[in-house]
């Protein structure tokens, strides 16, 4: 799928380039009585300028969205920590038996290692 999308974009670029170079060949622009002709005088410059602007805007948006993503992740971590700190005292009755069982199991395993 990705490869066909790349070929499609390459085909569209080729069509645009062919159209800009062939269909505008008979274009003529008159500025102060001087004839300026050719397809790439204004259209080519605009195409290059538009491409450069699009790349710059894309890079700026990538940086902005990456920054927003980092801020959102940090906010979620802080919210999760706040919720955990709020709920922690209520979970203490559940945590104490688990810690006690873990301690007793670890002590019995330690005693088995010492015996062998």
C-alpha cells in the first residue's frame, strides 16, 4: 500500500512537471513593452516558492505538535500521580496483606537456600 502511494505521488508530480513545462510554452507576458516568455518565469518560481513554504510550515507544525504531545504526556503523568497519591491511603488495607505474604514467602525461600 505504501509503495503504491509513493508511485502515485511520483506520477502526480510528473504530470504537474510535464504540464508546467509543455502547456505554458506559448505563454507571453508583457511588462513595460518587453516580452517575457517561457513557462518557468513566474510559474516555476511560484512552484518553488510554494514548495519551500509548504516544507517550512510542515516543519513548524511538526515541532509544535511534538511540543503539544510532550505537554499532554507530562500532564497525564502528573494527573496519574495525583490520582495515585489520592487513592494510596484507601489501598493500604489491601497492600499490607500482600506485603506480609511477600515477606513470608521471601523469608521461607531464603531459609531454603541457606539449608542447601
